[in-house]
C-alpha cells in the first residue's frame, strides 16, 4: 500500500518513526519534508505550490496516515483529511495504529 503521512511537523520525529515502522511492514511511505505554514522564507506562491504538491502525493496514495499525537489535528491536516476522503482514500490515524502495532 502507498501511504502519505499527514500532520503537524511539530511531530516530525513521530512521523519518521511511524514511516519506518510502516516501511518495515511492506508499505511505500511518502513523508512531508517541507514546513508550509508560518515559514517566513517562503512566498505565498511557494507555500501554495508545496501544499499542492502534498495533495498530489495524496492522489497517488492508497491511504493517508494522520499523525495525531495526543489527538491533535490542525487546520491544514483537517483539510488534508477532507481531501483524502473526497478522493476515496483510506484514512488511518497514528493513535489507533500505534495501539495496534504495540500489541
């Protein structure tokens, strides 16, 4: 399965950890690598291009994995979930998946 990781980059370490675990389970994992919100080094046009690129990653995926540490889901991630659901992608949640993987 191809899975795109979504969530706040303040949980970047958790994203890396879960991407590795999912890769070891045989999945192809696409991770975000660019901070798109509140980055003074990007123009609005560049931020929009990064956001559109992330949506394209969702388009080529079978599912998204929402890294919702402590059930936190920000505005951008909420939009990504909505986009994935509109495009009939499976939505997985980090908190649920970690419970399953720890069993």
